[in-house]
C-alpha cells in the first residue's frame, strides 16, 4: 500500500507550489526517488489537466558522467536541456542521495565546468517557469541529521506538508520591512558585518519554489558589504562538507575565506569573478527545522537563522551579480547556538533568533506551529 503521505505531498506540489493548470507541460526530474512517489506525482499532474514529462536519474551514474565531462559534452547537454526546458511551463525536481558525498572526489575543475556551462538552463528555469525543488528523505540524510530513518521521515513530511499559506501571510510584514530597509548589520560571535539592501526589494518564500520553505530574502548591493561573518553551520557543496567557514569582505568582495577545507573553499570561490561577491541575504524561520542536517534546502530555513550567499544573484531582488555558483551559508543565531542580532536601519529587529517587533512576532516558532 502506498504511503498516504506521498499523495498529500504530490497534491501540494502540483496544486500549490507549481499551481498547474489544464494544458501545462511540466518537467519532473527525480534523483534516487522511489517509483511509488513518482507514480503519485504523475497521477496528481494528470488530475490537474497537465502533461508530465519525467526523467529519473541516479547520483552514482551522474558522478561517473561528471568524471569524464569535457567542454563539448557539457555544451551539448546544455543545448538539449535548454531545448526541452523551453517547452515547459513548470518544473519539479526531487533529489535524493543514497550517499550525500557521492561527488566529493569529482575534480573541482570538472564541477566548475559543468556548473558554468549549464548555468543558462538554470537561469531560464528559475526566471521563465513555475518551479519547485525539494529533497527526498534518505538514510544518508537521516545520518547527517543525527536521526533514525523513521524519525527523519516523520520530520520530513511534517515540514514539507505544513500550512504554507498561513506562513505566507505571516511573512508579509517582514517582506515589506526589508523592501524599505537601507542598512543591515549582523552581529554575533565572530561576526560583525554591515551592508546595504537599499532599492533591492525583498521576496517571501512560502512553499511555492522550495519545499521546505520559510524565509524572506533580499540581496546586498554589490559593493556595500564590509566586515566579517563566522558561520556555525556545516555546509555541503560539490560533495565536500565544510565547517567553520569564515569570510572577510571589503567593498562587497570576499578577500579572505577560511574553513576546515580552506584550499577547496577558495577553489570554489575562484570559479569566476562573481563567486567572491554576494548574491543573497535571507532570514529563515521554519518552526519545524531547528538543527542543521547538512542539506541546504532544510538548513537555510532553520528557525532563528540567516544565510549569506556568495555567487549568483536572483533576477528578483538581486544586485546583478553573475556566477556559476550560488552557495547559501547558514548562521544560526538562537541563544543555544551563541546568539546574535539583526539590525535594520539602526533598529534591533531580531535578537537570539527571536523577532522583537509586534508585526514580526507571528514569525516566531511558537506562533507558526
């Protein structure tokens, strides 16, 4: 018997996240996802009157392809993927991984090549389709979260099928506040960073692009960031797990970067000229996500967190920065994680992960659950 939670999640993705309608074509990319869920998703798409196009992939096979990738093959893949993407009105990607570190031994130059050449396809998908991206719960993810497989699956479905419409209503005051803010200051252990988001705007994320969700993002103006930020959350990028990432910025550019893998960190930040500038600043507040699990779609939504992102900026609420990378790095500011403060135009907005103003208090975990 199919898990009833599969049907509930499929319905959310089709009817809410991508809002499919009759006649739409949707590309569904599934990586290490059970066939039973793929079937439920296809049925939900058809029930909405849309047409599903499904591709299934496996991380181990993908690794082998990357190991031998050259520029010509990557360009051919880009052209084929772009032709297909331009036929679609919507896109859903669900990515599982039996081994989250599967690509850790793929040479950095191969990863850079693939990411750089395929970037136009991602840009088109982000800007021209209704899309949603999420993970699939696997034992590998459960291990990273320090949880049993069953407990992690229960958390996953609770988080992914929560009342995102309610959360969206609570986000509106923060979205409006960020849109009219100029100066931002982030303070905490090892962190004192200032920048401007004047004129950039802000966007609430309410389950219609990523699942799980729960953030409002903006972006620093390109040359405004000065100071230092010390992240306290592990981050997995290109198959390598980074810890204790510390960035020093001057006039918007990362001039110093250290971590447990400092050489690899700087190789990624040297991918292109835009990789050392910032493409996003966001505040996270999903009440169900309290601890890091080394999966960015979850970790960037941690209650009482923020993330700061070297690389590509979004066209919505962006500063025009271009890069093949987009690397969300997470800082948790709740008291048990060392605390911290977020200031907007000289006013303390959030302290130790708790929103202080009356208009923003509905985003605190006790109100959202």
